[in-house]
C-alpha cells in the first residue's frame, strides 16, 4: 500500500471546465497551474484529471486518438510536464485518466485495423469475420458496429459506437474470430498499454485513474477472473519500475478491483453498490427521507471493506463527471453532512471540482461532446464575480459549455471570504481529517447505528484514539444507544451531539466528530 495514500484527499478536475488561460473558451493546463495554490490551500493532496489526450471528443476525450500526445486545446506535452512539476512543488500529486479498453475511431491503430490488408493492427481490436452484428450478448462488450471498414467484419465497442474495443482476448473462446487471452494478438495490446503508462509515469505523472477497468477481457466470468489476472500481470511489470505510482479503478466492486492489484476503487452509485440510496437519488437517506433502505448498501460495503482491508481502499466521492451534482439532491446543509461523511470514511475521499462551493447541476443543457445528461455536471468552474465567473475571458457564446446563469450561482471568491461558507466547511473537514489519524484511510470503521433510522453513527478507531461520527440529516433530534464517553468534540456543525445516560443525542441537521473512550 502506498504510504502517501494514508492521508490523501483528491480533487477531480474536468480540464475543459476548470480554468481557461488563453481566452479560447476552454480550460487548459496553464489554467490548472494557475489554480494549484487554490487546490493546495483547500488541503487537497492530489488531483485526478479527466482525459487530456488527443481526441475527436465524441466522448469528452474518453475516445483517445493518440495515447502519447495531449490534445492541443490543453497545451503541449511539455505543458503537462510543467503541470506535474508545479504540482509537485506544492506537494500535490497528479493522476491522469487512462482509457485502456477502447480508442477513438480516429486513432491510427483503428484506421490501420480497418484496412483489408494484414498489418500489425489487424487484430488490435475485437473484430468478427462477417457483417452479422447480431452476435448475441458478450459480457463486457457493448455491441458491434459494421459497414464502415474496408475489411469484412464487425467491430465490438465498449461504450459509444465511436469507442471500438481493444483486443485483450476472450476468457472463453467460442468463435473462430476470438483470441485467447495469452495469444500474441492480445498480449500485444497489453504491452502497448504498459508502454503508455511508462511514457506518462516517466514524465512525472503519479499514477492513473483507470476507466472501465473491468471491461478488458471479453466473455469473462462473473468474478472477472481473466481480467483480474490481466491486471495482475500488468502491475507485476509496471509497479517495480514506478513503485510510488497509484492506480484507482472505475470498477465499482472493490474486492475484485483490489484483487486485480489496484490501490483503490470508487464507490459508485450503481445497482452493484446500492450507494445511490445513501446520497445520490431523490429521497436519499442523506436528504432526510428515511424511507429508503440503506441496510443493503451497508452490507455490500462491509463485505467489500473487510475483503480489502489492509490491501486497498474504497474511495468515497462527492460526485464525478458522469452523474448529477450532489447539490441536485442535497440542500446546502445536507451537502455539509455528506462532506462530513465522505471526509470521515475509510479509504480515500475525492471531491469533484465545484462541489466544494455547491455548484449546481444545470438541467436541459444541450449535449456537449457526448455529455448528454452529464453535460449539466460539467459546466465551467465559478471562481468569482467577474466575466464568465472568472473561468475565461472569452465571450460567453464561445464557452465550451454554458455557465450556470443563475444570479445567485456560488463562487470561490465569495465563499472564501465568508467564514460559514460550504467551501470553508469542506476546507475545515479536510484539515481535521489530515490532523486525526483515525479519520484517515486506514482507521478502522465500526458501524454503531447504521440502519434506516436516524441518526447515522459510526466509530473510527485509530492507534491512539477513537472518533465517533454522528450525523443527523433529519429535522428533529434523534438518538441511539451509546455507552461511550466524550473526551472532546473535534468538530460540529449545527449543534453538538451529547452522550448521557447511555444515549447519544444528535441535534437536527447536525454532524459531530467526537473523540470518545
Ligand atoms: C467511464 C467514464 C465516462 C466515459 C466512459 C467510456 O464511465 O467515466 O465518462 O464516457 O467510461 O469511456
Ligand atoms: Ca484555453
């Protein structure tokens, strides 16, 4: 386990929308460099940046055209190297976004692969040998496209039809066009991926967030056995070369992702984790509606937590570029409770840019670069009261995605000068986490009162002290049995929780971090 992850707090940056330094309406590396002091001042220790590679942008850059060059809109490879250096000077690490499963249709590999004559890229993708696209369902493949290539065949895709699937082989070969995982064709793809990692890690990048990490080997079993094995091989090669590098997977099932060799995996709000019921749906538990059943989430979390303890981490996120922003579901007060929750859970917390000021999800925006419903969660960062909220000095029509137009849109500068702002609350919570070892990635997690009734209470156990977290998203005082004793209240918002007569009483809409014995 990487030492630096013990008290890491990540900030996710969608580079298009963070800060535009040259008035072309789109964010860039220089813009991010200009904001590193802000990121540091907030207490973040690392950045995950969404894909910044050359791309036709049919899926915001998750369709990579050239894995070895950044998209000119963001700057040059040299500028990215400078971003790594400037970040490192401030003690901040930078993870890039690695898309291992597919490329853009404009990628040179794919263009070669479409040709009729044999070449080194002929089998770089998952191709059938006829035009029959009705191949039935193949696990970890999102269908086939056909009718655009010189060669006869249909090509498997991973996500959009503009994202042809790279060939890492099939766990079970049942058709003549399928390759074994250990075939030279499949291992050539793997080796190229390792080269890509080496290239950026060698330049100073500190690791990768890995996109759709579970989707490499096709027709894999329910346990992802072959994909896990593939990642283990990759890590066996790359880790000794870059021992400090960190890899976080978009997998959504930590026990498998950590077994595959990732340092950490995201807690995603999907049907696998049931986490949506907690924070990310209408009437979620954190919104104060105790109508949802969170016991299933807890069960799944505890199973994954126990299986991954001491091997890797589960990452709680405030949101990301794929989902509606937290502020869509939670009011300002409950946003704070949510932040107090993710900042006191085991593993490594991630804050999505703008969530620290409660940026809104903007409904009904025209889709930009394959964003569709996600576009509203990707609007430009709101820095201050000046033109375009300080994001860019381009004219408003030239902005890559329209800004939140509401008059009362939140911004960084205003919140920095207001002691009780959400921004200052998040900053304080990060500071407290970094000062208290039990709250960090490795402190033990023990549920105290986690069921469908409020309050929501758990203990974080450290080497020297234990901290009780009591959160009450409801509008009345809630209590539960508790036989611990208060040593010191480390943090509270909206009134302190008190322990008396073996009962913990938690005021309405409050959170407390209490050192207990
Ligand atoms: C991941 C990304 C998402 C992208 C998809 C395809 O889920 O987070 O933004 O569209 O993979 O690469
Ligand atoms: Ca720019």
